[in-house]
């Protein structure tokens, strides 16, 4: 299943300056593995040492936060769009 992944500017140095890419995955965990296969080293930027998504990154499937879906077990369908959004803080 082809899934489009939108890459934020700070992570584009790990994707050969690509702002998006297509991966084949049936769930979010497979998507992370597919990204790592295509862009070695990117998974360490997206996940902590336990494999959980880093706290300062938010992941959305078709504009829905994966934390409110099935987290890293979220099922993906052909044509889905996954956005990686760095958290913004300020005061």
C-alpha cells in the first residue's frame, strides 16, 4: 500500500532534501521500518531507544493524531498521508 509521508524541514537532511516520499506499509510501525530502509538513520531521529515515537514529534494520519488512533499500531490504507510535525514550544 502506497502511503505518502510529509517530511518537515529539519528532517529533510536525512531524506536527501526531499519534502515527501512514498512508502509501502500496512501500519505505522511498518512505515517507520520502510522509512529506515529508504533513508538509513532516520528512525533514530523519529523514535527513542525503545522504538516509541519521540515526545517532541507528532505524527498524523490524514490529519488525525496517531495518539488518538491506535498509536504505533495505527492501520494505514493505500493513499493515506502521514505528516511528521515537530512540536512547537514558546512562551
